[in-house]
C-alpha cells in the first residue's frame, strides 16, 4: 500500500490527467440533475388529443374557460364519414399522470393558455437518450412530452404525436 502512495506522488501529472475527466463528468451530472431535486412543477394542465389529425381546432380557451369552437372541417377529412374522436385529459403534476375527463368537466376549470406556466415550466417535446453517461445515443421523440424549466426536466405519461396533441392551458390555482 505504501508503494502505491509513493507511485502516485511521483506521477502527479498522470493522476491529474486521469482524474480530471472524472471530475468533469461528475460536475456536469450535478449541474444537470441537482436542480430537479429542488424545483417541482406546481401547475396541472389540460390537453386534448384527436384520433386523427385535427384539421380545425374543435376546442379553445376563451375567457379562461374551455369552449367547443366548431366541428371538423369536412373539406380535409372527406375520406371518412366519421369525425375524429376528441379525448380531453387532466394532467396532475403531483401524480405525474393523465386522467381522461369529459368536456363538461374541462369547462369547470379556469385556464391560463400561455405556453409557460406561472411557475416557469413549459411543456416540451421529449428528447430520448439511452445508454450510460457519454456512452449512449441521443434522439428526438416528438411523441413524449416533458415539463421543463432550465435544466430541470420531468417526464410525463403523455405519449401523443404533435399532430394529435393539443395543449389547452394551465389550471389556475383556486
């Protein structure tokens, strides 16, 4: 053991060269992951999905309430006699889960339809990363949604492509 300490003292440069990348990886991991330990999203939100692409917006937020605006544009969906089914969801940040609700339930909530929640979080399309630290792959997955504020990021259970996902608004706290 004493022999190892002597070798390390003689090769200080080698120890620095080997330990510096490890320290840098640790520092980057701390910068990325520590903010999410102290910052949590506070605002639930509503969104809806369509069975197929929504050519017109069947729901909108008017005066902080959800309203049914118009039926689907038959010009673009003439290939089908059926209008796409609309599914409205309430996303709870506390439970990190979506729950399907009716239009009448959605109309009970006061909504802030801005893209950024009052606490600074935004709903973003997810990026996918697989692997371990620098030995992995990176890609973009528009179907997965995440709540993000700075480097703090939280996964959601929302798995809906951009063409069928429609954000309605952040639920204003009573």
